[in-house]
C-alpha cells in the first residue's frame, strides 16, 4: 500500500498544482482586464478633451474671422 499511497499523494499534488495554476491565471486575467479598462478610460478621456479643444479652437477662429462672424467685427 505504500506505493499506491505515494502515487495518490503525487496525484493530489498535481491536482493542487493545476488548481493553483488556474487560480493564478484567473487572477492575472482579472488584473490585465482591469488594467486595460483603466488605460482605455484614460485614452478615451484624452481623446474627448482633444475633441473639445478642437471645437473651442474652431469656435474662436469663427468668432475672430470677419467673413464668418456676421454679428459684427469685434
């Protein structure tokens, strides 16, 4: 029975190892998903800010342009 017990212990260690690997991979996947979503949010915010700046610049150009500004020269 000693050999069978040793084989069973080895099998249990392999099962534990596989479970640990699965847990580790799940944690890594979760970490990278959170990181990616944070980076995505940051990039999206930067793009929105750039669009807003461009819109404001276009408005100022239109306001300062004598041809496009029909409300009078300022």
